[in-house]
């Protein structure tokens, strides 16, 4: 069942295996505990107008990206699939633009570079107009186009920072979403005729959305679960645990901002791992995987979504750097704590024991760039449980509440909080363990 605990964050930014150099399974979750959009000059903002042809799998889009001056400098760049025909790329007065092929973060992209003679001191709006396929020729749709679709920026259909580290709010008006399909996205969502209108007041590095015929919704006060069969083996468990997971983390960490609720989990008829963005979790129905596994316990299924929901709090670390452990190890530790609280010590021991062998050869967590998958998902959570035992559950929970109010983006911020809760020596020793080979 460990395969069901492995998420996209462990090896790719999202569904596509084409992003292996990006996120350690996955960048990011439910609406981190940050303030919502504070105005156009405070955070980056996407304004998307697009026309989809779902059957032909094409898109025509007009995108305006407003960047605070601190996000611009003298040069800033975005990438877009080279299968897109760029009709306009404009950085406003004083900007020059060049478009060049790039193979980073993967082959088959165009890099659109905006340059200013002097770094702007006020917000800048970049305009893009383009059209083309919703995915490259090398990729296949994750869903049968006759039934629906799922799109995220990792599909290359919208301009995005090459390192995927731009957090932004978003508004989108997308035509061509069939009226008979049920649409799921972040924030406020309206599906009127064939128009999907999204307003997302909280920040994220992506704007995922899906639409599928026959989806049904089970709604709670903080979570919505979507599936074609709400009584299926996965959907039943997810309906039962989704609300308690968010409630447990709310007590343990801190409440999510209202704009990030309800969190939405959609079960789609596809294979492959789960992935999440803030307030949006996508998971395949896993029919074939479950058949191969045979017997499994409900807590094993719950472990997967418990990890994903935890990214609502732990998602601030740059996924391409050593700080990615703050996303993944913290989310996995949170999932383990939920297992302990709801399924008991025996279930927790099973999960921890499965991590011990991979952790032995995982390498350092910090000090040598982005940590390995085993470092993030096995070694890191084990070290956090060791820390839990060392300082005691009362202090560990005090640390989690402190961090939950202001999730760390840098390891130094975690260590500073640890020093204040448990003392400088504990923090120094923990840092040494993070650096140990």
C-alpha cells in the first residue's frame, strides 16, 4: 500500500512525468495559512480568458499576468509549450521581448523573456495571446476527451515561471467547457452554459481545473468530494475521512483562511498518483492498483489524502531546493500523525517501519541541493518523529502550531522556531541530522 502514499510531489510537479526535475511530489496544497489576495500590487495575479475545444484538445488564450515590482527586476521569463503559436507577448512601456527555444525544465518549450533597461518600481502587466494544443504531441490526455478533461499549468497550456515558484491569485473565464460536465476548481467556481468562471483569492503556483460527465458531489462544511461513484471503495473512505483530516490539522496547526475552503477532492477515472494544489486534490480511481493490492485497510487509503491535505499548511518551501523537505517531510509527518490518532500505534508502526530501509541510503536532507525522494518521504518524517520523542509531544505540538501560523519557506525559519520552543542546542542537533549523509 505504500504506492498509494506516494504522491506526485515525490517526483514530478504534476501528472506529467515530463517534469521530473520539478517538485518533490508535489508543490502545493489547500490554501496555505496565508492572507488572501491583498490587491494587485501586493502579489502576482493571472487574468485568463480562454476558449477550449475539448474534443479537438485545443485552446486559444489571452492571459495578463500582473507582477509586483519585486517579482520583475530587470528581466523576467516565462515558458510556454512550443506547440503554441504566440500571437502577442508584450511587457508594456519600456520592455523588450524575445522568444527563444529552451529545454529547461524539459524539452519542447519556448522561453519568453521580458527585459527592461531599469528595474520597474511599480507593478508590471505582461500580456500573452496564443493558441495551440492543450498538450504536446508526445503526451496523451489523462482522461478520455469524450468524458472530460483535466488541465494544469504543467501541461504547458499557460505561461509559467520556469522554476514554478511564482505564487499568484487568479481569475479565469474559460469558454468551451460542456454544460453537461461537472467542473471542479479552486476558489469560487461558476459553470454557466459552456463558460467556466473561476475566482481564486488565495495564492498558488498553478490553476488546475477538471470537468467530467457524471461527477457527483458529497459536501461537508470544509471539504467537497467529487466522484462518479461516491460509494466506490476509494470515494467511501475519502468521504469519511476528508472532513476529519482537515478538522484534525486545524486543531493541530491553525485554521486555514476562509478563502481556501471548502477544499475539493476529485476522484477521476485515471491511473497514477495523487497530486494536489491549494484547495484542489486530484486522485485517480486506482481501480487496477487496488485489484493488484488485494486486501487493504481504510487507514491505508486515508494516508494518501492525509498527506495531500497537509500541504494546506506545508507548501511554502521552494520545491527545487533543499527547502522542499519543508513541504514533503512535514506533510508526510502530518499524515503519520493522523494515522496514529485514528488508526492507532500498530498502523503507525507499519508505516514507519516501511520507511526505515529507504532512509538508510536517502542521503542528506539539506546541504546538497534538492533532497532525494527517500530523503523527503522516508528520512525526513523519521527524523521528525525522533524529534517528537526527544522534546516531547507537548513541545512538538507547540512547534507545529507556531509553524502553522506562519509556514516556513526556509529551513532556517524552521530551525529558529525550534530553537525558541525547545532550545538552541536541540535546533543545532536537528540541523546536524538534516545534513547527515
